[in-house]
C-alpha cells in the first residue's frame, strides 16, 4: 500500500451538513464526502484490492467506490483531516492478516483435573 499515491487518488466533495450550527448550516458546506475508487487505484496491488473488496464490502458501492462521510466539526478543513485519518485507519485495519491459530492438545493433567472437578461437582449435587 503506497499512501502517497492513494492520497493523490482521493476525491472529496463538500456537502451541506445537517445538525447544529444554526443558520450557518444553510449556507456553508462543511460536511466532507471522501470517494476512493478501489478498482482503479494505483497505490494498491491486486491482492490488496481483493482483500479490501471482501473485508469492506458493506462500505463499497456497486461501482467499487469506497465512500466515507464526516460532519463532526463545523470546519470543512477539520472534517477533511478527520476523514483522511479515518480512511487510512480503515484501510490498514482491513489489510492486517489475522494470526494463524496453532492447534494445541489438552494435556493429560489438565484433562484429569477437569474430570476430577466434574466428579466433585456431581457429588455435591447429590448431597443436596
């Protein structure tokens, strides 16, 4: 993943935000929409594109566009910074490979202790 190339491929759109802000909301477009074309990105290799498309399929549209929005702040610039940071966090999280689980066998001692505890519980249950 090449962050510099990906950053240059990001498209932004400013939209009027809902919520607090009074009459300022009606005249200022402070909400930021980030649009990233996963399929045509040069910053990702084909394997990374495949992983992102499978792990983030709920966030990707039918046109293979990853669309994120941010309207947390009243400032357009702050919202843009927030959404870029969030975008890269989402990408990095999606590209993390999970650790392979090593199959382990229960030791004889642990198994015997479990059975012994089970017997003691059953004996206590019979007395009551």
